[in-house]
């Protein structure tokens, strides 16, 4: 049940909530309480089941005459470590954990809706088979590869530098996809196309080259596994319209909500991590309703 100090945002006649909402608590009981076909778009970035604790410390660069780092025009900087944020990413039976949540995702999508499930190489093949069973293979739309080139380099194997996003639709004959709203990319061989096409750019394929969140960039929150806003902008612009509801039940740093609000969509986020809620309180727009689910 919800905290007694917060009105229930889950039972309004016009949708899952009256306004943008963040639920603090275990996601499964919240999903169970939401009405059928409430959302146009669901994006989830569930734990990748790496078997280890994910940690990230905030780092801030400050000017210092005796700094340990040299930057632009020879200026000296020191690194100041901030708060350490973490979550545990380990489940004995990952599919048993994720299956009921994905079944609710299917129930909660409306007939024009789309689900995006963001995974890495450890579990994506198993989850693909599971989603084929839940949605039906005819509802599989895309396997998106998000490729990036940053971070450590393994020397005993090919370095892993991509994530996979599985895309399923509720109804393969009715789903919404607006390619005209998607950001366009430069052609890799611009000399092979007309000047008009070069100026317009090309529609992205199912392989997305996009940098991760820079450790020193404006987007960073210090939360582990934070995803870039550019990835969510592309998803939200393609598969939803202004005014639509967007759900993320592994909300983490709140990127889905931040981008949805900036694009005139309504969001409903769920996360049980105290530090995730703290980050979202500082990141999401004023007027966001924060509610607590009691254990």
C-alpha cells in the first residue's frame, strides 16, 4: 500500500496517474495494481545479472594551482570525490525474477504500444526467448545494438562495447512508429548520396553509435548504469506522441522521466533503491509526485 501521506496516483479514470509519478518500492506489486493498457511506451533497463555490486562515485573537477590533472590551456585541476552510489546486480534465477514483470509489461501496453528492454550479452538471448513466448514472435519488431567506445579494454577476448535493446509491440498491425520524429544521422559515405540527402541525414538503423554518459559531462548524476538521454530521446520520439504515458519500472537515475517530461510526455517511474529516488528528486521536474510503497 502507499504511504498514508501521499494520495493514491494509481486509480484515476484517465490513466495510471494524474501527473508525473515516481513510486519508491518493489516494482511487482505496483505493476499488479496498474490498470490494463495504461501505457503507450514502456522502457526498462533491468539489472544485467552481472553477479556483482555496481558502484559509481561522483567526481568533480575543480581548478587548483597545484592540481594533479592538466586540462585546457595548461590549467591545473584536482578531482574531488563525492557520494558513492551503488546497487546489487545479482539474482539466483534471473528469468524467474524478470518473467512476471515482463508479463505485466505486456498487459499494461495499449494496442499501439511498444516495449523496449535494455540488456547486455549475459541474459539477452534468454530474455528474447521469454519475450517471444509472452508477446508472440510476430510482435518482435527489432533487436537494436547500442554500440559505444569508452572504458576498459579486455586483452584476453574481444572487448564488450555494446548493449542490446529488444523491441516488441502489442499489436503488429496497430503499433505507433513515427520515423519523421526521429533524430537523423550523417551518412557514412556522403559522396554516394545527393546534396539534399546529405543535408537531411539518414534515419538510424538498428545499430546505434552513441557515447555513454560522460563521467565529467552535464548529464552525469553519479548513479551506476545511467543511460544517455540521447538513447531515450530516440526511443520516446519514435514510439510515443506528446501527451502519451511512458512507464519505466527499473527507473534508476530517472533518465526516462527526464526525457519524457522534456518531450511533453507523462511518466510513471518505479524503483526500490533509496539512492535512485534521491537522484530523481534532484533531477525530475517540479510537481512530480513521489509516493512510497510499504513492504
